[in-house]
């Protein structure tokens, strides 16, 4: 039976440096995502410490009545504003270099490989802490989700969902998309990737 994981990217955030909130449109996205997840037997919710993820997760918690825990290991690989004085263009350049080279050590944050392993380790830990068949929601960031997938699954498996997954990874995870996986016997299996059907009106 294993454990079901729902990896949710936070809702649309304000376009500014630092730990920003979600926008009014993001609030509507978070509500639609919460409504989608109310149809599932959610056991618990975990969220990145960044405000945009917590705000999204609180909406899901309010609708599903599942407990919410803030978890540092769900933070993004790096966040614009973490490095004082870094322009947005400089941040994007750093991000893209880290994506191309998973072992590149950026001036702030983690390598892409470190970030992916961090999420994989946390998910494995959760699977061992909750009963078999639990349904766990992790509200996090698009970059961390793809960092995890690129590390945890083969390129062949990923290309079944998108033909150039590794090359295109930065464009694949929309805000409030839901990526569903099972974890059983130490193996992750991708069930549904970056679904946004619940956001379509």
C-alpha cells in the first residue's frame, strides 16, 4: 500500500525579493487546491517555512481539517533576497547555473542535488513515521519538487511525463499544481505530475 504524497507548489506570490505573501489570485488558487484535496483522506500537512507556502498550506489545512506542521527541510533551494544586494537577474543566473549543474555550490542556498536529497530524505522519514496508507501533503516550491524528482527518478521515467524533463524542469511546475507519488519499500513512483485540473474553471 505504501504512503501517498501530494507535493503542492505554493500559490502565486508577490513579485518582490524576500519572504513575500501570495497574491489575491494566489488566494483563489490555494482555495481551489484545498477544495481538490478535501476529497482525499489527508492524514497531515507539512509546509515550507516561507510565507507563501505557509499561507497556501493554511488554506488546505482549514478545508481538510488536517494538522499543519512547518518543516525547514521543505524550503526552496534558494530564495531571491537571501543574498543581500543580489538583483533578480543575478538570482536567475545563479539559479539557472545550479539547475544545469546539480553539484554547483551557489553563494547562497543549497546545490540542486543537496536540495533534492533533502526532500527525499524527509519523505522517507515521514513514510516511516506514519502508518501504511497515509496521505501526506507537502506544500513547498517548484524548484525543490523538480530537484527531488531529478534525483529520485530515472530520466526515462521523467521523460514519460515530459519529453525533455531535465532540460525543461524550471518551467514544468505551475503554482498550486499537485504532483502525486507513492513511496513503498524504499521506492518512489510518480502517479501524477504537476496537475492543474483543479485550477481550471
